[in-house]
C-alpha cells in the first residue's frame, strides 16, 4: 500500500526534475549566446569605425547596410534569391556530409583504406574551389548543377577526414565489450560508435558549412543568373555598395542561423554525452 501510494509522487517528482533539467539546459543555451552577441556587437563597432574612416562609397556603415537590406527584403527581391542560394548550399553540403561521413567511417575502420585514401584526400583538400568551379562550368554549364557540385566536392574531403579520424580513434575495448555481450549491430552503432565519431564530425560539419556558403556565392557570381551571388554581382556593377554589403550580411546571417539553430544544439547534446560518460 505504501509503495502504491508513493508511486504517483515519485513519478511527479521525476517529471518535475526532467522539466527543470530541460529548462536549465535551455537557459544555459540562451545565456551562452551572450558571448556571440557581444562578439557581433564588437564587430559592428569596428565596422562602423571603418565606414566613418573610408566613407560610404568604399565601406558603408552598419546602419546604411541594414537599411538597404531592409529595403531589399521589403520589396520582395531578397527572399527568393536567398532561398535559391540556401537550397543550393544545403543540397551540396548535404551530399558532402552524407557521402563524406559514411565513406570516412568505413575508411577509418580499415588501415589499408585509410592509407590509400589519405593522399587522395590531401589532393582534394589542396584543389582550389575556383578550379572545381571552372571544371563544373565546362561539364554542367549555367544552372543549379554547377554550384551544387562545386560545394559538394569542396566540402567532401573535410567531412571525410573528420569521419575517418573519428573512426580511427574509436576505443577498441568498447567494440570488444559490445561483441562479448552480443549487442545488436544497431545498438553498437548508435550507442558505441556514433557518439564518439560525431564528436569528430561536428567540427568538420561546421567548417564545411562555412566553406559551402563562400563557394556557392562565388559560383553564383561567376556561373549563375540567380541567387545571392548573382544579385551581389548586379549590385557591384551598379556601384551599389550598400546593396552589396546588404547581400553579404544576409548570407552571413543565414550561415549563423544554420550553425546556431541546427548544429550548435547537436554539439551541446554530444558534449553532455561525453561529460556524462567521463563522469
């Protein structure tokens, strides 16, 4: 009787604790954003100083840039172009993340495959993205395929190297324990291998994300008639410096949004797992 009467109370206490832990994690995440906000404000202060020093014809200040960006958004010109760039970026990045993660983990589990793939990855890392862009223009012409391919091939070796390093450093004793206890392959994969490998993959994904936006804007500027890169080229041709800076700020804003709203929560989840495992 006592046990039965205490069960609802214990359940409510456990639910309250989970709710408190979740709220604490959300508050900690929001509080940690103040550091990012402070760094952005410092950057804007330096930007304003540079704008006042060089003049609006060379470097428009933050206020003029954001006003021009607001006009582009209000007119309906910016959103479609940014969506085209985001679609191309995420398509190429997704292909690179998928292929690089899977192939890198497979290569990391085989010494022979790691030795064979290492010089190829070095060559791919050393290949300038502009060279891939020129080849893609010859192969695919003007269209979505050129920027998507350029992004994928520029980001693939970064993700591949991170996945391979994570697989190479996996603790073999954990794998042996899983084999001894005859754990199902999916349990071994998701509870033993992936948490460790993802801790190596996340920095590679974040690096690839930054590269992907730079590559897609460059590809659109040279080999596309739409997208943020093409709009940036038009602003440059019209000597609209505030518009050019506005397009750059819009692209950077999308980059930060994807990193902090998508990748950062995944990163914090992995870090909490590693801290709990170490404890």
